[in-house]
C-alpha cells in the first residue's frame, strides 16, 4: 500500500494539520457553548463527526507506515 503525496508531503502529515485545526475549532465552540451560545450545538456535533473521520484516516496511514510497511509515493 502506498501513502499518497500531496504538495510534496505525505497525506498523513496534512491530515494531522487538519486535525489540529479541527480540534481547536471544537474546543473554541465548546467554550462558547458553555458561555451561553447554544446555537453552536449542531456545528459542534458535526465537527466532532468530522474529527472522528479525519482521525481514522490519519491513523490508518500513520499506523500503516509505522507497523505495516506502507510506502510513500
């Protein structure tokens, strides 16, 4: 199995960066919800589902590279 390369970096690197950004959005929306902005509940849940999908794909390629001899390219 090969790990795709996007803009000269492996896809698991890009997914890690996207995951960090999504986690920051999740934390921010959670803090805003506790301060009374309950209209953010639906985007908060949607973002949680998106985090789960991105984390699963990121983990698939990361674990594949470390343990199952996935190749870059």
